[in-house]
């Protein structure tokens, strides 16, 4: 039953993103890590493998960010958001 619920959750990128933001405090730790480890990130090209909904994309310059994911629904959602 839990597995079915989780599968339904990840089938909808918007719902998944909202749930993930709640669980991760809006990705606070990941964002802090990116800012501390890549302080000059806006001037670098970034390849985000398994980007999902590209929640970290706004941390990088639009032309230097490349997100790759196998789920086309997530990529479509990311394109609409960013």
C-alpha cells in the first residue's frame, strides 16, 4: 500500500516537488552546499544529472545550466517552472 502511494506521488512532478520541499525544508541543505562549494556557479557550466524538476536550476545562470532526467514529465514540469 505504501509503495502504491509513493508511486502515485512520484507520478506527478508538482505533487512530488511540493512534498520534497516540505520534507527537505525547501532543499535548504542542498542549496547551502551548492552556494558554499560553487561560489562562482553563475559563471560555470553545470550538468545536473537526474535533475528531476530542476529545483536547483535557479541557483545557476540560465545559459550555463543543463538538466538531464529520464522522466519526460519531470523535464516538462521543469521547463514550465524555469
